[in-house]
């Protein structure tokens, strides 16, 4: 769940009989060590990196976010270049309302090359929203525009960009983005019946038609 200010990706559970995963894609049970040296056993716990990460994510999913945060911070310290761990650590700080502390972890996650696409989308939304709630509006706009350059159809990125644009005084573009999103995604029959008109007017809300 998001914190009171910043936004982390929503907690979801699912999977099959072999595994439960939240939408981070982190397997929260039946995690096995592999031959990958990056996943070698931790000398203090005897557990692999993937096992420790899955345990922390499972704690957060069960509502023990602070305990998860402590474990993730320790894990991130031991694996400073791991994008997935950084993302999960950022997400957990956001869930606790620790937006300022989340920023560096989001940036580390996005700088990595091994972040799955779904997590990258979440990290871009999370960082952009966190910049916005911290009052760093220009950085929020740059981050969210960059996200949309990668994922142009992502509705969450478009929505949070509109919020950031409102904060920078770009009200016309903010309204256009939200109205176009409404027109293209709403399941409300009354909205759908006016989809073409909403899309047309969204392009220029200041347009007027001269009467006779």
C-alpha cells in the first residue's frame, strides 16, 4: 500500500500452488539457491540473496513493513548495485511514508539493467510521485515524461504526470492528459457515449465557437 504521501506499486498476491508472488515478481516461497555467485549464501544467515529478498517482501505483504524495511536496507547495503533489491527497498520506504529516503533507492533501481519491465514502470511512477510530494516538481515532470517515453500507454504514468504538471502551472496540458485518459479508458457508459467529444475538446479547452 502507498504511504501517506509517496506512491509505491499496489500490493497484490497471487500465484499457483508452487509460489506466491506480489506484483514485484519476487517469489515469496520455495526459493532455492543457485549457482549464481551473486546469489551466494550470506555468511551471517546462511540464506541466499533471493531467499532473504523473498522473506522481506513476504513480510511487507503481511503488513510488517518496518521489519521488511530493516531487512531490505541491510540487503541493499550488501548488494549495492542490485536493481531489484533497490526497487523493493524504495517501495517499502514509500509504503512507510519515508519518501525522502526512498529516492536514492529508486534512482539505483532505475540505473540498473536487470530490473524487470513491470518493476521499471513501478519505479518510474514511484520516483516521479515521490519527487512531486517532496516539492521537487520539475524533477517529477522530467522523470514521468521519461517514463512515458518508454511506456507511452501507461495510464499511471500519465496520471501522475498530470499531477506534476498542475504543480508546475501547466494546467492546460494536465487537463488534456487527464481528459484523454478518461476518454480512452473509462468504462462508464455515459462517458463512453461522449468519448469523441471529450477527446476533441481536450485538445484545446479554451476554444470557443462564435455565435451568429
